[in-house]
C-alpha cells in the first residue's frame, strides 16, 4: 500500500500499543499532525512542550508502558530537553518524536532548525535522525525496543518534514529487532546467586535497600516475599517508594539525606546489605566510606556499569531484579524468629519516629497535610510531586503500598514536574485519585498545564504546600549560610484560588488545621476538572531528619526531639 | 595512572564518533589519542583510543561504552600481545649544513624523507610510540616547524587459537 512517512509513523505507534501521545504542533510536524487527525491515537495538546515530556514521563511511570511525546523542530524540541533529562536520570521509558526541517535544509541554519540530536546526546539512552522514508518503520521499532528493554530510558527520533510527507510503497515488516550492539539481558549467574544466598542465610543483621529498579522490573512481589521469608527489614530510595509496603512492620521507610533515622542507623549497623535496583546515589549514601561500613554488599542491577561505579560490591549480580530474586528466593532459609536485630530496630523506631511540631496561628504543618491525604486514600492514590520540601514530606509521610503510586523526579530533581506528570498518570490510571503535592515555587514553573487538564477534564488535585519560600533552598540557607535568605522569599505570588478559577478549575484556600480534611474530601468529589488547594503552611517548617551534604548518614540533624 | 589502549568496534554511522568521545569526556576521562577508520566490514568502523586511568576507571569507561547502542565490542588491548603503530609527519628545519645529519637520523630510524623544501624537509615514520617519541626528540635540536601524529592503531597478534597455545 502507498503510505506517507507520517502515516507509517502512526501505523508503527499503534503497533507498539500507543493509545495516547502528548504534544504540541508546529511547522515541521504538520505532516505528522495531519496523519494524527485520522488516527485513533488520542493526542493531548499541552501548553508547553516541557509539559508534554513530563506528562509522557508520568504516564510511563504510572503505567509501565512507553510514554510518547511530540514536538516541532527548534524551540519545540529544545523545550523537551528538561523532560528528557528527567526521564533519563530516572530510567523512564519514553519515545520523543521531534520534527526537523526538511532534509535538504539541514545544516543551513533554516528557520526553527536546531541540532536536537546533538543537544540530547548525553541525556538519552539513544537517538535517531531518520534519513529516508523507508527507514521510518525500522527506526520506530528500534526506538521502542531500546526505550523499554534492559535499563529503560528516553529515545529521541528526529523526523525531517520531507521524509514524513513523502509517500512510499509500504509493507509492514513484522521481523523482530536485531541490534548488534544491544542485547536484552536474560538470566543471571548462578554462582553469584549461590554466594548471595549463603551471605543472606548467614546474616545476623541484614537490610534490603530497594530502588527504582525493583519497580521497573516488576519485582515488588519478590522483594516482599524475600523480606517476609527471612524477616529482613527493607528501606527504599525515593525512586523505590512503593517497592515495599510502607505499612509493613519490616519497613524502614526511606533512607539517605532525608531518610528516617532508623533506616540510616540500620544501614550503619547491617552486616549484609542487599541492594536491588539502586545506584548508590550521593543523596542516599552521604559520605561513601561510612555507608554500610561493616556490610557485605550484594548488588543486583540490570546495568553492569552501575556495579562498582560509586562503591565496590562484594557479590555483584548483573540481571533483571525480578529474575535474580526469583533465582535467589528458593535458596533462602525461612527464618521466622525475631532476633536482637529486630529489637534494635524497634527500639530506634520508638526513639526516633518521624515527627513535627505545632504551627503558628493561620498556618498548617505541611506534614499534617500529607498525613491527611494518606489517611483519606489509605495509600491507594497516585502521588506526584514537585521538587524540594514538598517532595520530601510526601516521601516521608505518605505510606506507599504499591509500585507506580509515587511519581517524582528523583535524579534530576526537576521543579515543575508534578502537574504535567499528574496529568500523564491520571490518563494512564483513570480509576486512581491523583494528587500533585506541590510547592508554591515549583507549581509556578508549569502552571500553564492547568489549561491542558481543563481541556481534557482531567481531575488532578494540586495541593500547594504554600510557605511563600523556595523552601528547600531556604532551609539550606538557614542551616549552612547563617540564615541569609538570598532570593528565596517568594511572597509575591498570584492568588492561586483566583488563578484556578481563571482557568475554570476549582480553587480553595485552607489555613487552619481543622479544615484540611474537609477540603481534601471536597476536592476528591470533583471528577470533571482539576482542583488547586492552596494550603498556607508553616513558613519555616523544615524537612527533618537531615544529613548535611557530604557527611555520614549517621550524622543526622533534627528528628530526635520535638522541634 | 597507566595508559590503556582500547579498541572499540562500532556501527559505521554518522554521529558514532561524537557519542563515544562525548561519553568519555562526560565521565571525566581524557583522551590521549584517537584513531578511527574503516575495517574489513564496510558497515563497521574501528576506533583505537588511548585513555589514561587506573583499572577501575578503565573498567567504568568500558562498561559505559558498552551501553551505547552503536558500540558492538570494546576490548582493552593493554595487556594483550600487540602490534601497535603510529604514523608521524615532521617538518624539520634543514638548510644544507645540517641535511647530512638529518639523513643519518632518518636512516637510523628507518624513516623516509617525503618532501624536500628549500629550508625544510618532511620526514615520515611509523612505529610504536617509543620509537616515534625518540624520533621526535632526535629532530628537536634542528627545529621542528610542524608535527602531526595519527594516534595509535593496534591489533592483537595471531588468532584466538595462537593466543591459547601461547
């Protein structure tokens, strides 16, 4: 059959199971948009291309499928960059389709030409520029394959306008992808599994340190089985929230810079550390020499380059977390007894629980808001966050019980992520209640996406923890720069209630603790539009406990007494 | 810090060189020399990269390189039995008074004079890095006007079978 490049593209997207794409039209993607007009694929028109990238990312994280975004050449493609870098740092499968000037104009500094392949080179898993219409099918197939397999990541495909417009004879090619330089990882080394099992069976004070890789490889069930079979306490990274139920007696919550004291102390004392799908990030480890100093480290990861990158592993296992854990589980001894180790941890939990103080009049404690959201949803909601204090309080005080329920920019720490990601997550999981836990600074970075949520009647609940500060930076200035609040005071801000109403959304303001629950309940009743709740929170509330940057995770500030 | 010679087999596609060099730079490693060219298979190119670093750094570079989709194979040649060669062109100051001395050096190094100017000569030589360094040193007193080196290319001796027997 005769098909244009853009029509072949639509065919390929459907074959990959794409049901929704996020994008913004423009000159060089006109042929693509023309083909989209007749396609059953749903297109969500965002208000800024960064929103498209984050929405595709949020969709991917919530669903486990590949997220797709489209932008025109030049500024459109450049606007995707922060979103692509965000997905790359957190290993999110995404295919980004960018228009490009006609192939005859490439390199001539044509209108809206940018070398997007050059720009995204260090922040993608791979990228392509399609050179002829005949290559469209193979390229799209490869792009999805690379994006979703092994350690996932964003793949960009640059599509020159003339190549999309040209018509060719097209016969679908159903052959599988073959790439000489890329093989999908299968199986694990049995010798290493045996060594790991021996270490775990002998351990007196084991800890599981679970990260985003557990969620990616769908291994939360195996983590739970291992933890329960051997009674091993589990701490998760920010990316690993939901990899293990926060409600379990074996849960230590999050570790690291803003982890719980008991998680960090457990790391300090453990004799075997079972690290699964993690990368020993500096926000987790603090000063590396003092991270799990007495432990034999078992490191399971799909990416061989992660093993030994930041710290040496005694028992490295390269492979899918799920496969590795399934191989490991039958070799582990069932251990029903509670030991001294469990007593020690229980004691730490009693002595150093997460806690916070009382608010000033007309203000609310931000932690209380997150706790109330948890209370009303019982861990069944999807929580997206912006970045900063709001993100840390969400991670500390919401007890995630299943994977893909926490959607947050961990590695890159992208402010403005939460709202577009919430839109993507809600489209992926329409039956779930979706909250964006936001700060007043972050929300203003992509507030325009309220327009998108309105247009498609996407009911996400935006909870602004409004302290009129760039709170996390302010906290660092308070602690490490003698309280010199250099440009972190953001008291000049829009009236968020009126702003919501200007878009046609619902706006509420809450500044009394007793009104928090009612407002949230009311917001959860609204099903046809987004809601902004502007919570006036204690201005100088801090995120505690906290490990000062570069220090040992055992040296924590705060959280040991009532602030 | 040791010098490592790494052979990287890659897809012969536009942009692959940039991917490899960007990756090495981004991870903070310095490239001493780099030579790229076609191989017996026209769809495959081979890069020979000399990088400075301890074994842990080289292991990390190798693993990161393997993650590039266009990279087919990465081999650290440093510990292998190698034939390693580099080509150098040197334009050396040479009026008639010193030409005999230069010719003598050229003979000793089994190099070749490939151009004769009024006051200069261009000398071409191939060899391993030590020989090329020595040649450069030998000409320095005469005054080197211009110098270019290709960077090292290298190959493991024999076949897999030979190496097992050895």
